[in-house]
C-alpha cells in the first residue's frame, strides 16, 4: 500500500493538511490515518450542545487522559480530554474561534521561528476562514472553516457582558480584529447551527466537491499508528499501523507527517526511536536519533472555574424545567439549526489584564451559561453559571514521556501545573476579577451562591481552593518545539531534525503558548505546512529507492 504522503492523525492539523493537499495536488495520493471513528454522522459531535456529553467522559471520541499527580494541584491527577476521531479535538471542543494576540507570533519569530511573525501568519488565518461577517483586513470569507456569530445567546451571557462592563472592562465585538482586549460574545466554528469541525470543513463538505468526496485521500479510521519506519539513510519511508486487529505497513513515496497532537506526536516520535536516548533505552526502543527535547516544553492553560448556583432556569441545567425546555426546542433545532441546542455553552468571555501596563492581556475568561464543575464530571441538580479564568502565558513547563514502547498505551503526561509560583499569583488575580464581575449589578441582581468559594475568603484561602479545583482548559502545546536552534525538534518548515522525509504539523510545534484557544492556530499551521510540503505545481519528491520493497528498505 503505497502513497505519496502519509498523515498520522485526523484532527485539526491532519484533516486541514490532508484536505488542502488533496485540493491543491490532484496528482498525489494521501493516506490519512486516524485512531478514532468517522464522525460525519455522529449526532453528539454535530450538535453544539452535545459538548456536555462529549467532554466529561472517556469515549470512542475522547481519549480522556489523566495526568500524573500534580503537586501544584494538591496532588490531584488532572483530566485531559482530547478528541479521538476525524476532526480530533475540533469535534469535541467549545468551537470558540480565537487566534491569540499578534505579539504572540512576533514572539515566535524573535525566538528563531523565522517566517512565523504576525504579518506572516495572518494571510493563512484568512485563507482558512469563511466568516459570515464577510472579508476584511482581518478576516477571510472564502476558506473552508466556517466561522459565525452565535445563533442562540443565553440571557445570562448578555448579563455577563453587561456585568463585566459595569466592573470596568470594555466591550469588544471582535477578539480577532484590531484589538484583542475586552469582553463580548465569541464567534464559533459553526455552519447553520451545527458544529463545523476541521474534518467537516476540509474533508466532508469541502468547497467545490460533493459531500464526502476526496478521491485522492484514503481515509483510514480506527487505525492506530504504532511507529514510523525508516530506511538505512534515516529517511521516513512508511508507517506501521494496527487496524482490524492486524499490523499493516504503509509506504510513503514522499513524506510522512505526524499530526497526532501535543501528546500523540512526541509519543510516536519516541516509539519510532527519536527522542531522549535515556528514555528510549529504558523502554527498549532502539535509538535512531537522540533528540533530548522531544516531549519537553509542555505548556497548557491552567484554569479555575468560579461556579454560581442561581434560581433562574435560564442557564442550561438539570431540572424538570430545564430538561423540558431542551426537549421542546429539539424539534425546532433539527429543522432549522436554531435554539438552545445550537449553543456552545461557553458563549461569552474575553481577554483582560491583571496590570494595565502589560503589552497584552494575560487572562482569558470563558463564561458558560451552565454549572461546569470538574469538567462537568460533577453534576449538580438545578441551574447556574460559571466563569472560567485561565492564565494565557504560564511559566510552568511540563513533559510528555513514554509509559510503554507500545504507542497504544497512553503516554505519561506531566504538565507540572503551578510549578512556577507566578502562575498561581496570576490565577489568584484572575479569580478576584471574576468575583468582581459576579458582584456587578447585572449578575448580582439574579442572586446566587458560589460553589467551593466562600464569599469572604482571603488570599490564603483562595490559593488553597485554586489548588483543589484548578485544571486545564484544554490547550496543550509545545512538545515538538519549532525553532532554529539545534535542540528544536522541528525546523521552521516543520521538518524533524536528525532525519528526513518526516514533519510534524499540529499544536506540538508551537514554541510558546498563544494567548487564546488553540484550534484556529493549529489550522493555520496546517495551511502553512501545505505550502511547505506541496507547492501548487512541480513534481512530488519521492523517497530514494522506492522500487525496492519497503520490507527491504526498513
């Protein structure tokens, strides 16, 4: 089974790259390997409110990883939901479309990622985007990824925006426009009130093609990549895959691309012999290339959620009134795509500073018109809302390492949350901001009682509460860091150092964590990678000796 390109991972990076390559180069063949299922007809995936069932549980569509015990989180194991299936985490996320701050990308360039400054990446954001507001200096309107305003806006989302303004924060109608700072309603990756995962955007409903038709992509679902195969010249020439209980070998004439995410891509590199030699030898993996930084530099947005229980049944919640409201609105949603079922729950939020002198916001707020306690794994009867506060540029750094030489075994994830004291300081300041917003008239007039947080807790008490309840807001990056230095895992064209014919195209290549949700930036990375890998014209560069059977080249 030979292909020009083999892409491992059908998530935001892999689906976008596969779709763009297939559209641009009709003369090449592509294998897209995804460990999870097809999601095109999964009702929970396509229905925005289905997120309430997708995130809390380990499912066929959610890896539901656990971290190592975190000393900064009172010894708890953090929960790391990650998408499993075509679309990856874009099939289970809150659909929020943000890009980060322009200075984040200029910082990448200053760190040696030449060609990744804001002026370099903005055209790729615009190329990917199909924004219902139309094209502008900041936005695109002809790309595959649907971006729209919310069709349904919970009354409490409007109250949150009003309360934040009353607390002294300015309104912002476009977090991806001229200025990121402020409070408002998010735009979402939805089309006609349904989730527009990256797979839906680039594979199922790609512009100019009949639904589901990509004749030069061989999509393999429920197929787990075990390792990358190399020839004697350390060139990637194929991938070993477990599918249907059998191990199969796929050959790549041009390149292999890993797009398995911040946890999966470093794990696959290490299972293939690329990584810290001490780790590889400890698990009996032959060392192909000693790359000490594979799996290091794990960065994630640490988040604290302030939950407030209220008597109103306007927020989404578990009560007879709430369940009846959802049931009565379901038929209308199925016909029109409107109503509460089109809600992403996290409808509002924004970007604020803990210090006005900062050059960009250091906190992001997500307002959910529902109680979200412990990733919604702890359910409460009744109604309420939650204000998420996350540290946008944490100083803490963690690792992803092997738990086994078998890629089917979950890797060892250690974010080392709050290991740098400044992150706890910033999160505490953010919690105080959330308390001020909750106390502003537009929310305070609805009353309510905060869960877990006593109304008059001092800073010492709040620090203990943060350690007991904080966790990820689902944005791990950095474990296959891009850069120009010798320790960088990939170069500025995303090629893995020390070998050839192998790239990484996903959030793991980010050298630092951008100030916002990471789905849109991952799609941007894939759009850039398409230009690196296959220009619009010219021959595909084949691996040497493709006439020789793969078994003899490995």
